[in-house]
């Protein structure tokens, strides 16, 4: 395994902090209906998987690390947006 720079370590730390937000949102604001909850959990797991893939990319390649961090942030924003949309749809019904 190669040695990480301070910037790459920062990318990993930011990804770790972002990976905590999706499950916390689900536990604090998630719907109680089992069908809606299952749909929201799929979004959470998709976001977690995308963040993990970005973290593995940061570990594997120094050249791709900034792009992986950008991808992680974009996928996080997308999953949070989808999750809030699912929360609103579940509350509307």
C-alpha cells in the first residue's frame, strides 16, 4: 500500500464524515411505514456504496483522488436530495 498525502487523508476523512450523515438522516427523519422505509434504505445503501467506492479509489490512485472526492461529494448530494424527496412523498401519503 502506498503512503497517503495530507490532502488524500483529508479526502478520506471527509468521506467518512459524509458516510455518517445518510444513516443519521434516516434514523431521525425516516418514515415509519415499512414499504417507504425500505425504499429509503435502498437510497442510503446506494449512497454508502458510492462513498466506499470513492474511498477505495482515493486509496488506490493518487492521480484519481481529487476526482474520486468530487464524485463522492456529488453522489452524497444526490442521495441526500433523493432521500429528502422520498421523505416528503412518504409524509404526503
